[in-house]
């Protein structure tokens, strides 16, 4: 075995009574919690109201999961439809089938919906909020300072 190789775990799920806890799902949930916690701290440091991140996550997370599943269904349709597959096999998300690019697209759509409802321009949301450029040439060729172009992340 190579020193740089990390072996796969011997099990992909643990049973908590009758409920299986899958390692993949656990990692996704822990990632969502960590991302919300870190982003909440950063946004509050920039003047955002408390729990703004959770207001956005309420939309972004479910739509991200739906987008990930939709992407998997579109790109691997033969695994879910036709032949010997059951009529509801496509809905059995616990058997796997999430596509990261669909998750990113669905999460972005959810963040956009939340920002529209909260009256916050999506450009003020991370990663747009912390991206203040220094003085000098910008991506458009301008040589003006644009530090005033990204005000504190507050609604409106």
C-alpha cells in the first residue's frame, strides 16, 4: 500500500437502532453545519444581521439536494428508469445518486431565491462580499480603487 493512499472505511453505514446512518450523508450534513457556522461568523464580522446565513441555507440546502438528485437522474437515467426498475426507484435517494454539479446549481438557485426574498443582492453574499479589490488594475482594466465598491454585507 502506498503511503499517500488513504484506505476506504470497512463500512459505509452504521445502524442507530432501525435507522442506518450513512457515512456519505453524515459528511454532507457536517459540511453544511461547518459552512453555515464559518459563514455566519464571517458575515457577522462584516455587519450582517444575526442568522442571515440560516435564512439563506433554508433555501439553498434543500434546493441543492434536489438539484443534485435531478442531475443524477438526467445523467444516469438508465440506472433509474425502464427495464426492471420499479416505478418509484428514482425517488430512493438512500440508494445513492447525487451529482455535485446539480447540487451547486440547485444551491445557487436557492441562495438567489433567499437573497431576493431578503432584499439582499446576491453579489453581496459570499464569495462576493469579501472580495474587495486593492488599488490597481481590475479585471476590466480600470486602475481605480474599488474598495468602496463592496460595502458591508447588510441588506438593501
